[in-house]
């Protein structure tokens, strides 16, 4: 989540220090109000139910953080809102925002915008219901992809998005412990076993030094997931290299090209094509030599 905060400050994509400060203040206010009057918070964010315990409160804080994290992750690839749009809601001082000047009220506004794009009439914050839905293993389950992803996090790579230091712009209620409780609830996998499972994955695949060749590691400067990728690897010569697109987000290079794409993204796609073309030619030559 620290990486999300850095992207919210990136002026090249419409972010600012003022924006991340407003987000941090909004989440702090939401958490403080929830301690005093949880019913009011549930009403403000139009929750389907009033959080009945700590786990439900964490679900609410996680859902609100997901709005910001999802925006940052896809930025200009998103169909709803970009970082610039989000920061506009959180910091705009125009007459249209006179009634929502406080960061908390701006976060409420932000959640309203996202909910308006969803078919869900309210924000479901029941941890019990979430677990029940994720226990559904039928192919018709609406959460089948989330269940599969969760299983991978519990058995292979972790990748938890936590908020446990002063620089995090979201709620400190979203901890590693709260994130990993689901492993035991869904799969009977203890939290204590996770470090060993992650360590095995890193040993097996090579961690920061993967045992691979002819791989291109492409990362966007705005993408929070770049922190978990392989960067600046050129030790394999043309066999393994990296491409860094400073102002693009998650997997932007894989999307169809658009006239509005940034120059850095267009240049990166050309570089990717060059590598793939070169490796295909090399593979063809190697095949001919073995025939």
C-alpha cells in the first residue's frame, strides 16, 4: 500500500502530495468515527449491514482501500476513473465540492461514484458472508476467481496488501494477520506455515534471480505490483532483460494501442516487439540447426 501512496503523489499522472494527504486523512477520520459511531459510518458508506465486529470493520476498511488501489493499479486503463480523476474528487476546491470539503466526506463521495457503476445496491461488509461465498466451490460461484487467487496467496506467494507503518495512506486495521486469517478459515492452512510456503516458491523459481532465459520483465512505474517484479535485470544479455515504463500502470503494455496512449507506452511496445521478434528468429535458427 506504500507503493499505492507513491503513485498517488506522482504528478506525471495527475497525483500530488495534497492528494495522498487527503486520502490518509480521510481514512484516519473514517477509522476514528467507526470507534465512536459505527452506525454512522455504515450509513455514510451505505453498507448492507452495520459492522458487528472487528472483522466486519476490517472488511469495510479493505473495501474502501480497494477503490483507491484499483484506481492506481489500472489508472488510465480503467473504464471508470484514473488517478487524476480520483485526486480531483479528493482535493478539488470548486463550487461543486463545497459540501464535501472534508476529506472524510470526499471519501464518501468517492465510494458513491464507484457504487454507482456497480449493480450492488449497497456495500457488503460481512466477513462471515464473504467466507461463506468463498467456500462455494461450484463453477457457478461468483467468487471462484477470488477463491483461486486466495488459495495461491496462502500456498505459494503471499502478496498481501497490508497497512502497518506510518507512511501507509489507508487504515492500519488492514494488517498481515487480518489478511491471512482467511487461509485458515477457507483451507485449514495455518498462518505460521505461510513464510515457509513463500520461501519454497522463491527457492523453486529463483526469487529475484529467476532460472529462466528469453524473458522480458515489463513493469509500469505507476503499478504497485512492480515492487514484486524482477527489475533492471540485464545479466542475461539479450536472453533476459527488463522494460520500465515510468508513467504506465498494471499490464498497460498488453492492452490494445490507443491514440491517447503516452509516448513512453508506445515506445515500450515497440521495444517488446523487437525482443520477441529477435527471440523468434533465434529459435527458428536453432531449430534449423538441429534438423
